[in-house]
């Protein structure tokens, strides 16, 4: 099999980290990558087929890692976990994209990333931040990660999955561009989560309050701040 450059990408993420996933999607599509992002809810009857076929039909698999993203990965039926396992089994080019608050060495992360997911630590895992987002994306698109020859078998997708994929693409194109303020607010949400897990509730509330100040539309910050009162 001849190795070649592939520009097809699947982005795996937790819904609470949607601004990060969307901003990555917008950057990659701007640079002519064919990217699948589960943006709108897929009908439950079509969901599993559409997700599995899209992972197998795309050369690259980016998973957005934040502390809160992996907390449910210890559950066997968790879909983020399943997506990563499918990518590993399908031998995709896996790129764990770390936010600054994510730590592979934390006890909570170690507890969540078990079985096949433990191998994520072995992959090159670039970091991304709001301050240096453009630089992080340039590195992601470089020959270290996406712009590299691959020897992979890409599987065709069914007509049903093509329809679902096109609907997702059209909906995502219509989404507003993610701002630096939104991403910075997400960073504060990540810090707040860590403080909350450590039961430092005053600091958690401070972080969520700052997230809301930066981007009042961040519903996760409101929700989590209420939980830490």
C-alpha cells in the first residue's frame, strides 16, 4: 500500500467542550480539510451507524481532551470512550489534543483512561490554548500530525451516512465563528472544574464567574457555578 497525504478528519469531543471542537473544525475546513463534527443531534436510530462509518472512513481522529471530558470514560458504554476505541481498532491516525487544564498524570485521568484508552498516553499529544490558538492549529496541520503520509484503509460509507454527514456539514457551516473570548471562557471553565473536584469551591466559583464575565452565553459556567455554591 502506498502512503499518501489524507485530509479527512473526525473530531471527537464532549458536548461541554463544543466551542473548542467547533473552533478546530472551522480552522481545518478553512484550510481545505474534510472534517466530520457531530454538530446537530443525529436521530438515535442512525447515530451509531453514522458515527462508526465516519470514523472508519476518515484518516485522522482528533479527540479533544479536557478534565471533564474524560470523567465518564470509565463507563463501558460512554460514547466518547467508544469513539476512541473504534479509532484505535481501525488504526486511524489518532491525535489527542490537550487543553492546558488536562493532565495525563492526574489520578482522575488515570482512573478514566483504562483498557484501550490507556494507550492515549503513548501518542504525541499537542496542546492548544486560546492565547496561542492559531499557532497550535498551524502545528496541528504540520507534517508532525495531519500533513503526513499514511498507510491506512479507508472504508466507504453508506447512503444513509452520506445523508447524515451532509446535514451535519451544512449545519456546521452556518455556525458563527468561535471567538477568542469564548475559548478563554472555556479555559476558565476547565480550571473551575479542577478546583471543584478538589473541593476548593470558592476558587471554583471564581473561575466560573470569570468565564461568565468573558462570555455570558456560557451555560456550562452558570450550571457549574450553581453546583459549587
